[in-house]
C-alpha cells in the first residue's frame, strides 16, 4: 500500500473500525492487558474525545489508532486497511496519507522557522520547495499565524506553538487529526482558543478529529465521548455531566 494508492473517505463513511481489539504487553514478568475487547467505529467527519482515568488505556489506544502500535488480537481497520497486515513501510505510508498528529509537547524543531516546521511533512513526502512553502503558508494562515511565518518557536507563545503544530498536522490534508492532550500545556483561555480551532477545522473542512484527553472541558465540547476504564469501553455517546 502506498500513499498514492490510498483513496479519500466520504463524510459519514467508516474511517476507523475496531473489533474485539486487545493489546497486551509484558512489563518485566507481569502481563499488562492495556486494551481488552474494544469495539467502536468512527466515521469521517466526527469529532470524538477518548477519555478515562490514568491507567485506563488511553495512551495505548492513541498509539494503536495512530498506527504506531498494532493490536495483539482483534481487528483495527483504518480507511479500510487492516493495520495488522501491513509492514512498517506500509504503515508509514498509511500514517502519512491519513493522519495528522498533534501532541501536548508541540514537538517543533527549535531553531527552525514556523513555515519550515510546517513544511517538514511535505519534504518527507517529496513535495517540491515552492509547493511546500505555498502549502505551509496556507496552513499557517488557516490557524491564524500567517504573520508569524519566519518566527522560530522560542519567539512564540504556548498557544502559538500549538497552532504551528496544528498547521503542520493539516498541511498534508489528512482525513484525521489525532491529538494527544493538545491543551495540556496551555492555560484555560488559550486552551479554549485551541479547542475552537479544532471545532472550526472539523465543521469547515470536514476533518475527523479524535482527541485523547483527561480534560473535561475539552471532552464536553466534543460531539461524542468514548470512555475507557481498565482497557474497556464503558461509555460511548454524547458528552454527559459527570462522565
């Protein structure tokens, strides 16, 4: 499977399908059952928060959904591709085509300008210099940072750095934004601004947004919450007070 072979997913079609998914690993002599029989489907265009207490399996789920790890048992299909059947180059192509990652720690290159940080995934994809610059500028403008093209991360606020990270995630025009605690390093005001940006990307561009978080304020603004406890789904539905 190459990135060129991959097809776009229509709004409302299944994008991520988990069936009786398990992830077990060894920690010393102890077997850890991080995910235990997880079942859910996320369709193109949804806005979902995966929530749960510490140790619930959220981080493991993030790695599996992002094709950075594979199930021990069961099925995970991303865009129709059975992840467990793909080798490392095929998984990398799948990630590059379908997923944009946003992390809590931003993961920007310190002494590189914002526009070059954003253009980096396009460089890996073999896009030419002029086109990389054009698309990176468009992505930065889309997140409200068209006036910060040549700033380095040390000259930006935390909220601006996260906007750069989001621009980098959307520059390849992925079907899915997969976010790991994207407001965790931000104060409440800036966190609300970033949350609004995710909502706009979801509603205006049709990008599927899946956020792994313990932040109740972020979770309650999603359209759907999936709650994990001890590696199992205990709730799947609209945000509810107290969940």
